[in-house]
């Protein structure tokens, strides 16, 4: 029932912006068999498409295959075996996969179930001005002959959006500002990405498509910033970024939101606790204490928790498991590393994966919630995702269960199952947007009421 509803919903959402996309070529080797991508072969990366294959013989077995090449040249693939219905049609909203990268009725299985040909690779997209092209092929079950093909163009920026790289004229701040079409004002969001350097223009641009001004902020490993994490983290740098974003004429204010993941989670909590102008903070699989690097703000220093490397274990596939390397925060020695979020007036969304193998983010989310409750605060919500791993990205981003760890310099396991991760990403993407719309709008209304009382 869910799959049938999903397909009706997709077909009902034909957007005018699709008509402005460039033409995508279709290759068809068979005049009878065709692959169809509905409502259009062009969409945004976080949107679904309805895949159909027509012109087959009744009950004919057919293989479906998807393929893309990312900005690093790494190829990602998925495949599944289907049986046509009595009319010679395969409809991924109705037809179950009989085997392959996934089984059962999975309308977008050819996308979320992709895996890299190069092990431990993450899908990389640096240039959001260009699209990701996904080839979908229908193949003869016995011979492997390609019967028909179609290309899905998955874009990141809506027409009229402005992408503004920040450089020397913006002071110390480095990153990319995304402005939605129109005069605004729009809610403003500071997007701070994970350990490893750089920024995520993918997440920022897709969020800007939804009507947010988004600043994807770099803090190392980007442009002329230090290539590696410095010995200290300077919170005043992030304060400059918040001030810059709040001063943009398209940002409605008075407060902005912060979107974080992994290591940037503790940075987001620190910004919400020590800096003004933060009204909503989304924390995804982070920590509630400062980890690895001292955090400085004016005369204040928050010491880091240092990982206990002796707690690293090996998985059955000989990958490093670092989940239990963060020491307990409850000891007298470590309490000073806990971020004092009770002093913040921000709303918090804590999202944690139960199979996060990077660290115990569920425990950290529970500790943060308990810390707020202890101080009489209920300005938070917690959501957890069973069988999901550390990296919760935008919808339809392939699962990243293991990869190179920037600090250890070795491959570690990040956890999660592909389907559970996919479902978590769908749910969290919706929640994040609702969270920011609700609480950034509320902060604006609160300011208006305060002015009215003066």
C-alpha cells in the first residue's frame, strides 16, 4: 500500500521547473522495449522518480541496472531482477525485485542501493552547478543484451538560485552561500559539515531549494583554510559566520538555524550555547562533549575528550571499530568537556542512528536530553533510527558503511544497513525542514511581538 501511495504522490507532483531543464538523451536499442522515468527524466537529487519498463513479453524476466560516475570518477551501481506482469510491464512501484542489490517492492531501490566499485568510497559531488547522470538499463535475463536505456538527470539547484562563493572580501569566512529565487526574506541556516574538511554543497543547495538561505561553511581543508585541523578550534570564526548570515538582507531573522553532523555536532552545540542569534540547532550523530581538539572562545577554553585508542576492535571483515573509544563524560576529569547546552535559548533536534559505529551517538543524544531536563528545559526533541549508520545524508544518497577516517588515517566501519539508512534519510530530511520552518518562524514571530510591546 505504501508503494502504491508513493507512486501516486510522485505522479501528482509534476513541477513547472522540470520544463526548464535541458534535454536528456534516451538510448533505445529495442523498438518495443522502453524504460520510462516519470513524471520526468529530470528531477532534483532528493526527489523520487517512477521507473517503468514497457514492451516486454508477459511474465518475461528482465534485469534492471543503474550506474553513475561521481566527481572523483568512481562508479556506483545497483541491479535487480524483475518479472513482467501479464501486460509485459515492470512497474517499480508495484513489482517486487526477485533478487540483486535489494528485494521486494522498492520504488527507488536502483538509487539508494547503489554501491561503489571501489570499496569504502563515498559518493562525491563537488560541483552542484552540474547534474549527476544515472543510467538505467533494462537487460535480457539470459544474454545480458541491453533492451532499452534511459538517463535520469538529477540536479541540485533550481532555476534562479544564486550560488555565491565566499573569499577574501568576506574576511576570514570561507564557504558558499546559496540564495533561493525571489526577494525573501527566508529562514537562514548555517550548514557545518563533518570531520574531513571541505563543505557539503549538495546538502546546502538542496535545502536552499526548499526556501532557506544556506551558508555552507568551511572550517578547514577548503580553499585557503588550513589543510588539516588546527591545534585549537576558534569559536569566534563561527561567530563571524553567524553574524555574516544574519546580516544578509534575504534572511528573515532574528535568529538562524545550524545544521550539523558528526564532529560538527559539538561545534553546533557550542555555537548555540555561547553565541547569540541561534534559534534552532539540528544535531545529527554528533557528540555532546568537545572531542579531540580544545575549543576556544575569547578567554574560555573547553578541553577535549581524547579517544581511548586501546578500545579499538576489529570487525569480522578486519575493519576498525572505533565506536567505544570516547571515554565516559561522567567522571570528574571529563565533565569540563561537556558542552553547557543548558545555557542556550535555542531549540534542539537530536537525531541519532542506533547502529552508528563511529561513536555512540544514541547515548550522547540521551545524555544531552537528560542534561537539559536536569535544568528544567524541554526545548528539544530526540529521534533515533534503528539499523541506520553514522552518515545520514540527503535522500537517495548511497549508503556509506565504511571508509577512510580523517584522524586515524585508516578505514573504519561506520555502520548501518542500506535500506534502514535510506528510510532514515527520507524521514530525517523531512524532519529537518519542518524543524527549521517551525522554530525559525517562531523566533521571528517572537521578535515581532516583543517589538509590538515596546
